[in-house]
């Protein structure tokens, strides 16, 4: 082996090693979560940690037996589903209008909406919900989640609508479609893949949201993030149950996002690259 | 269907006018309602209208209401009357050392987190810029922290940072490093939380910079190599200037959310120990929902909003300068 080849080879080995370390760092918490969720109770507090054991689904069964976990899941699904659907019905026409008429001020407004710290909206929303006797009901939760589902719908979809040639809609007008019909029958179906991806991202952020649920939900409408947080505040921390619950919450989101990964960055960055 | 376009004298295709289309539809027995025409004329206004109304309801009105609350001593129970204080709450917060402490902690956390994410994220971007087997899988691994439920992952990190049984101290024991108390130690609380933030958001910066690296033309790098540029000077004089815009954008996009970080700070330290990690966000929340000082907390919340808008405006100007170059 010549020295040049050797240097190249060492470079490749170091690169793969670094990649392995970095990947390990990002996967470590997921690894801990899954192993703890499957660990028999006796090994949970073992030190040094035990990684070879007979996996058990005991903790998952306990989570469902001891807590109304199914109703937490339903609450999360109803709130995130409604917030996403409503947000998109409102946000899609806005995205279309921005794409077709270059409404710069509307874009700026949406960016400002995304900047507002949610903590600062908790107090007015809590006081308003209290006044309307609606703490621990769905509507305030769904409405507050519009704060991010509308911006996600709008910002991600602007690009998709811009990609559709104006000529297609013009052809529809000539055939006698009204503009609304052209939007509904031409532009909307063509952006469907984008809408699905954007909806997945918006749903994920709504599903993950903790802050509004912490204040606006109660026993009847508790969502998954608040429920899993409750594991920590219980007197005796149940690490196995906590890990199982965390895995149950995270799993659907990770599956969703796996399919929408191409658009995730686009969604997070949306509006910034122009 | 409609008549085909006719050849006109000049050889250009003449498309039928919209009116002809309408006439055609009318002939088929489908008269157009007057309101459809009205809607058509005002699409530019009507399509954004629902979102404007929604923002007014979920954001505009609450902010206005909060401004009103912030001028009062406002108890959480609706049965106790509120007392008008004027700017009293604002005067109180400006003279409260706890406010200034939390402001400092907010910026300290943001600097550590975003700084770490930028350096680490750049390194990761360079690592995955190279072609290797399994690169797609590494990208998926990078997406996962960004999408996973923050509260759930914070609880796992809390478990990993447990001083006596946790995974992090176990890993440290391999390099014979002393055990740390992590977030339970007032001196280490903010760095520990920044480490968790780095875990959550480094991939975001890495993927943006990676997109930037892909825009660098291969020929430039090649010719610099032929001219004998070392890896270091290649990085300094070619890579860095060419992805500068992406770097600036990534930093802007992370700084604002970092200033508002709530989930993992609340779950892991709740602002403690000894208020060591009490950011402005946490302080606002605690005043409102632990001590039930709605008026004072509203004043804090508006101050926080103002700070974030000012920082955003400053960052936007920075970006405008970057862009023009």
C-alpha cells in the first residue's frame, strides 16, 4: 500500500467512525426509550444498565390498564385532526392567493404569527375559556392550534401553487369555469401530494404540542403529551411505564414523518427562502 | 367540448374569449349566478379573508385583551374584582431582579444552544455531504429528533441524566470522567438543557447547511484542488463563503424558537434548581399558573413578545445585508 492510499484509507475509516458516533448520539434516546419500555421491572434500576434481557410487553399492558390511555389518544387525535382540517380549509385559499397575487404583507403577517411566543397567549386564552365556561372542552384547544396549522398550510403550499402553470387555469376559464371552480377542479387536485405532506407536518406539530394542552385541558380532554408528563409528577416515578407511554406517543408521529420527510425541512424553513 | 382554437389571419392562434365560454355554458343550460361573478372579481380579497379573521380571533383579540389585563391586578378567580394599576405591573417587573435574571438566562441558554447547534450542525453537514453507503438511513436518523414528541423525549433525557443510574454518567465512566449532577446542579442546569436542545435541533441546521453545500459547483472545488489548495483553505475560502447565506438563515430560524423554548426546560428543571434555568418564558408561565398573578404575568408576556419581535427585526436586517452581497 502506498502512503497516499494509506492516507485515503485512514480518512475513510475516520469518516465512517464519525458518522457512526453522530448517528449514535441522535439515536441514543430512542434506544433507551425502547429498551426501557421492554425491560422487565427488575432490570429497570440496574446499574450498570442491562441490555440483554427477555423483552416483555408488561409496561405497555400496564399503561393501558392503569390509565385511560385510549381516551387520551382519542383526545389527541380529535384535537389535532380538527385543528389540521380547519387550519387547511382556511390556509389553502390563503396560500393560493399569495401564490397568484404575491401578497407580501400577508406573508409577513404569517411570519409574525409564527414568531409570537405561545406562553404569552396562555393567559388571555385561559381567561377567555374560563369566562365562556369552556376550560376542559375541545373548541379552545382546536382554535389555539390554528396558530400553527394555518401558517404551516399556507407557507408550505405557496410553493406548490406557484409551480402550477397559470395557463392550466386560464384554459379552464376559457372553457367556462369560474375562478373558484378552476381553483377547486384544477389547482387543488394538482397540489394534493403537497397538501397531504403539509397536513402530516401540521398534524405532527399539533399532536406534539404541550403548552396549550397543559393549561386548557382537564380530566376530560387531556392529550397525550400532558398525560405522559403526569408520569413524572406521580410520587413514585415509573420509568418502565413512562418509557412505554413515550414510545406509544412518539411512534405514530415517527411513522408519519418518515413518509413526509422530504417536505419536513421545507415546512420548517418555509417562507425564509425566497 | 369547446370549439378548437381557430387560425387567424396573422398565423397566430386565436383563443376563444371567456365570454364565448360563458355563452357556450349558458347554451348548455347552465346559467351562471350573479354571485359567482362577484366572487370571481374579488378572489384576491376573499381567499385570504378566512385566515385574516382566524388570526384576529386566535391572536389579535387575545393580545388586545392581554394588554388590558396587564394594566390590572387581575386574580385568576372571576369572582374577585380586578384593580386598575396603570403601568404598575410594568414598573414592578422592570425593578424586579428576577426579571433581569430570567432575561440573562434566556440569552445565555439561546447562545449556548444555537452556538452548539451551529458548530455541530456544520460538522454533521460536512460529514453527510460525502457519498457513503447508508447515507439515506443517517438522514432518517437526523429527522427523528425533530419530529418526536418533545415532552416524551425530554422525559427520556431526564431519565438519561439521572445522576446515580442514568445513561450519561454511565457513558462518562468509560472515559473516567467524574459523575455529573447534570440538570440538578445549578451551574450545569442551563448547559444540560442546551445539550438537549442541541440534540433536538442540530439536525435542522445540519440539513439546511447540507442543502447549501449541494449548491456549490463541483468545478470550483476541483480547480481549487488542482491549484493545490489544502482542505483547510478550501473550507475557509470556498465552502464557508458559499454557504454563508444558508448559515445565516439557519441561525435566524433557530434563534427565535430558542428564545421561546419551553417544553424541555419545563419538564426537566421547571426553572430550577434555585431558578438557575428560569428563562423569561418559564418565569412568565410560573407567574401566571403557579402564583396566579394574571396581570403581572401578562405584562411579562407582552415584554417577552416585544423582545422577540425586536430580535427578529434585528436578525431580519442582518439577513437583508447577507442577501445583497
